[in-house]
C-alpha cells in the first residue's frame, strides 16, 4: 500500500470542543455551531499555542493545542489564508465540508499542550 502525503495541522480548542473530540475517540472535530460557518485549522504550533493560551483560557478557563495529520490531496482544494500577521496562517474549511475534512484525518488527534488559569 502506498502512503499518501499528509500535512500536519494544529487546532486550538476549549474544554467543550475537546470533550467532543474525545467522544469521537480522538478521530474527528465536532460539527460547527450555526454561528460558526468556517472551521479554522492552523499551520503552526506557535499560532495554535497563542490562541489556546491567550483566547481560550480567558474565554473558558482552559485551552488546548491539538495536532493531527490531514491528507494533502484534501487540503489542495483550499488555499492558505492570512489571519492578521504573516505568522497567522490557517485553512478556512466551510462548515459543510467538515465531515469530509474529518474523513481526511489520518490517525488520531493528539493534545500537545494544555493551558489554564490555574497554571498561570
């Protein structure tokens, strides 16, 4: 079997989203809420860390960085978007494409960092 090319991405999540990811066996991201038309995985761990630490912690008390591999052939449908600075790179996956995105994840979603108010 030939291995297919993958791209490693990161996603900062709060505690509620992490619980839903865990419920999937660490295999998929939950559907977007009605007011969330886009799913935003990011290209660097540093950017995911910044969001998890500086946005998720104040908003929900804790933040987590997840890492996962996605088939490059799936991501080729989308362009990399700049969200502010040149260091803030992400894919904008329409909510209606999230089920297909999840199918393109190879392996499990891993938590690589945890931040909380208690940890300072």
